[in-house]
């Protein structure tokens, strides 16, 4: 019997969908998360996240082949359309046929997953150099607009790089943020966010960075196509050197520079809280 599965959007919740598919011996017509349930002629099943079930699935996948669990997790972080179904078919083939097909990148089940993960890793690599932080009342803050869910993979890089700082990095696309303070990091959903305007010191630093960027340019070697190859245009919205004049203007009153507040019960830089289950925060 075919059924549409609904889960909470977490990696653990997705693994529980796989667990229930095998338990009920059903064929998934779709695996969906969030939003209103669309009308369907198939049976609908809402899956509750059970960490014991998700752990069993991940252990089984990891035992089948070295790196299979990591590939499954990274595949879940991608922007691959209908990624849940692609990943389910990947797991089903791995459990049915064994790991031999993992050596064949042209395999129709493996190829879309591997290609999507390569895109994820490429975006993570670029964002390690493209993220621009601003100093806001003693806290470093930055924003990104990635296609993939990159924060879990960027976390270790920026936490090691700014281990003595307090910072946050907001993902506009997926509406979640990485918070770090005192050696503790957590990724939390953050539906509404507005970056505070800079104070005078931060505004001067932004201007200096823009002048540096403009100064090192060699007019005679100007090549916009080459620049967009090495620095894709879709990243420019959050990069200091490409902003308009308003971005470099300091706030009128000191209180305007208050650090952005997180919703109630959310982790805020400078406080300690156990990480929530909303986003995968560590390697499987």
C-alpha cells in the first residue's frame, strides 16, 4: 500500500519515517514536512520522532558501508527536490543489494544524492570565505542566503575560528541561526530577524573594507565574468563590498545598535542552553 508520510522536518524525524515504512511494509508516495497537508488519494501517516527508532536506522545504514551514514545526513541537508524520497530509495537499495553500487557514481539511485552533496560541499567551501560579520554591541553577527542547509557544516569552522568571541550567523533561506558563546554552539529556528544598524565604529570598518576592495581592483584587468565565476552573484546580497550607501550609515541613536533579539525561549549569545532537536548539529 502506498502512503504519504509527514514528519517534523528534522533529520531524526526523517529516519523515523524510514523506520515506519519498513515497519508497516508500505511504499512511500511522498515524504513531506511542514505546512498544511495537501489533499491526496493516498493514505496519510504522521510520524512522531522517536530517537531510539532514528538511532536504529542510522546504525543499520552506517553498518552497511563506511561513510553511508554521513552521506545520508549530508544528503538531508541539501536542496535536492524531493530529497526525502531520493534518500529513502538510497537506503532501500543499500539494505537490499548491499554497498557495491556505491562505487558506481552513474547509478540512477546514487547519482542525484552524490551530485546534491557535492553542491552542498561546494557552497560550504565558498561561504567560509564569503561570510561577512559585523560587530554589534560586543557580538559578531552575520547573514547568509544559501540554497542548502549549510549551518551544521559551517558550525565547526566558525566556532574554531572565533572560539574566544560571541557570534551568530543567520540563514535567511531556512530561517535558522547558529549561536555561539563561551565554547557552546547551538542551531535554532528563528522565523523573524532584522539586523541592527551599525554604530559609528562599525560603520567606519564597513567603509574601510569597501575602500580596500575598491582599491585593490586593477582597472585594466576588470573582468566581470571572471569575478562572477569566483564570486557568484547570488552571494552578493550579504557581502559588505556590494551593499548600497544605507548599509554604511551609522544609527542616529545609540540604542538603535542593540543586538538583535531572539524570540522568547531561544538561545541568545552570552547564555547557555542545551541544543534543541530542530537541526542536526553533529556528524552521525
